[in-house]
C-alpha cells in the first residue's frame, strides 16, 4: 500500500503528500529500507527528479528535531551518504557530465548535509558528513561552483559545532589525513575563492598553537609555511589575501591563479569600487585558470557586505586589451546585459598599470582562451575565435541561498592567542609577494620556478596524487591591442546546460558565496576551540 501511495506522489511531484505518507507509515527502519530501494532503482533508471523529491521530503521531515532523531536512529545518514556518492559518480560519468538534474540533486544533498551537520550528532557521524563534503570539494571532475559550495558548507558545519566537538574532530584520524589533501589543493585549485575556503578549512581544523608545526608538514616551502602562519582570525580576509597572493605568485608560470591590482573598474559607465576596508591595500582582480573566469570583490553601497563578481569564459563574447597612456585596459563584452544595483550593461572595463602588460595578456589568454585560432574581423578590430570548448563542462550556475546561516570570514580559526593586534605594515607574505615578481625560486627537489609568464606553458588540474606538469600551450597574443571573440559550442547537450546554468556576470552576495568583513570579537575567540 505504501509503495502505491509513494509512487503516486512521485508521479505527480506532490511533495506535501509524500511527506504526509512517510509520516503516516512511521519513520522506522522498514520505511527507510523501502525508500532506499526506490532511490536505488530511480538512480539506475536516471529518474533524478524523483530522487530529488524524496530528498526534499526528508529535508522537510528533518526540520523537526524529533523526526530527525527518529530518522538518524534508523540509519538515515548511512543511506544518504551512499545516495550522495552514487550521484557524484553519475555526474562524473561521460553520459551524465554537466547534467542539470544531477547538479540540482547534489545541491539538495549539500543543503541536507548542512541540516544534519547542525544537528546534535555524534562526532563520528559528523566526521562522515564532513569527509563527504571535503572529498567533493577536492574532486577535480566536479564543477567548481559545487566544489566551492561543498567546502563552504564544510566550514559552516565546523563553525556551528561546540568547542568540544571541534576538538574531537581535529584529532579524528580521517580529518588529520584530510588536512594534507586540503593544503595540497590550496596550491593547485585554480580558483581564488576556492583557495580561500580551503584555507579557511585548514585554519578551522587546526588549533592556533599547532599551526606552525602542521604547516611545515603541509607545505614543502618554508616561505609558504611561514606565510600561512601569518593568517589570523581577526583579519582573515586580508591576511589570507596576502598568503594566497604569495602562493600564487610563488609558482610563477605554473600558477593557476594570476592576481593584479586594479586601478579602476567599470560596468558600462558606472564605476565599481574596491570594498571599503582600511586594511585592504589594493583592488585585487583574480584570473582563475581552473574555473576559467575573472573574479573580484566590489563594495556594496546598499549594504555592509562585499559582493563578488565573476566574468565567466562561457559568457564572454569578446575582449580587448589596449594601452592607454600608462595604463592597460581590459575591456570585456558579455553575451547578455547584466544588472548591478542601478546599472545595466554588457561591457566590463578593468584598468591596470602598464607594468603588468605582458603578464596580463598571458593571464587573460589562459583564462579566456586556451589555444590558437583563426582571426576574423569585427567591430572591435582583429578578433580571434576561441578553441572548441569541452561540451561536457559547465563552469558556474545561478544559485542563491538567502536562508543559509553565514559564518564570518573573519572567524575561521579554531583558536587564537591573545597577542596584540598586528601593525598595519606589510607582513611576511606581503613582502615576499612583492619580492617574487623579479625573483627565481627553487623547491626542495631543485625545480626552478620563475615569475615571468610565458606563452608556452600552462597547468591542468590533477588529482592530488598527480605531479604538476606543464602542458604545452600555444596562446598567440601580440603586444599590440588585441581583441578576441568567442563562439559557442552549439551541441544540444551544451545548449541545454547553458539554458539552465547561464550566468552572464555572476554576482553573488557575500552571504551566498564568501562571508567577508565581520571582525572577530573576544567572545568569538573564546568560543573557538583551543
């Protein structure tokens, strides 16, 4: 009888009725086994919408503490983890790569993990949930936005734990092994905001007093290790910016994120301003090879939070790089107009110092274009069509979560000492970042890293066990004014995905993507685990 009722609910997408049926049958082991069998069958038949409905029903039931406890007692967490793993494997399979239905389903799993993570679960069960989220964040085959959301949920769960729970988690063997993978991913992630969240996770999982010793184990470079130890909770976003600028610059032409100080930014005729923070020394623009986007933070005049802006390769129609007096101007034309505050435009213009001319051309070429192309004429001058894009890959999608609890980016650490505030001067990471621009480094294996960007090398993201090897790359960019035009991959699967996941200028409130600007109070520090 139950099977018939559930089938009818799924056939009509009746979520309310499905919740009622599950409650009527009782949240017992028998009910869970039947739902597990149904989910397994639907996943095999690629009926992902039905699985999504089932997961949503469990999410509604879990909003009641007593019902959540009943479900957990009969083994819900084990079942959900197995479903989650199956969905991830399907998404990474060639037949389903880029599936909008699977992406939506994984988003729902992340939501559900957040509910579970903020419940009063035993540390052993919390550790399992955290491990699943971390593995997802570290998986190169998963879309960047999902990876970012997974690690941010990971951090949110850690932030919601009690001091005693965090202390136990820090000494749990799986989490100790995970730290090495998180640290390795910071160096190879290819996206600044993902690096930022990974760094936050490292800080949250490591007591302040242990951080110096741990960082030496994580990072082979002594300079990188010392720069990481300069990150403090009270100024996390500023200190982490200096640390990541140094890390990304240290790798020279093997870097997967290039960062430049911007002089001015415009959306159409409207100027965009650097976030207002007296400790922020520059208006930083990140060119991310891994996520193939240009990203930066801007001030929100209507609020106290920062906003992030993403210029995605798939949404760029064409761009130009021009020399104007002592400045280099990158002008990006988007496929669709975007709206930011009271401005609407398809054009974004970023100005940089002329000293960055060569490096900027290299960075833009690696992010927006990965190979040679035949020129053609356009209204902007000499254009180039981009190489064919992997039709299975999607780089971003619209997703906003106003209801999600946001943790302040300034409170990532598991424990802070009570030392006096740092001086406003440069710290080691900032000084080293300035030095490496004209320096050459050698790692412990004797491999030489130079800071000069070349047209012949790039780096693809590997699994953490893989060595980073430069990949030959012909990106023909002349020192003259240049314009590049982008054509779309018009395969049916790509068109379907683009229609579902299109983001022309991805602007997310810091409440949905990165939590910035909130400063740790002494009560916050005392609440962190030692």
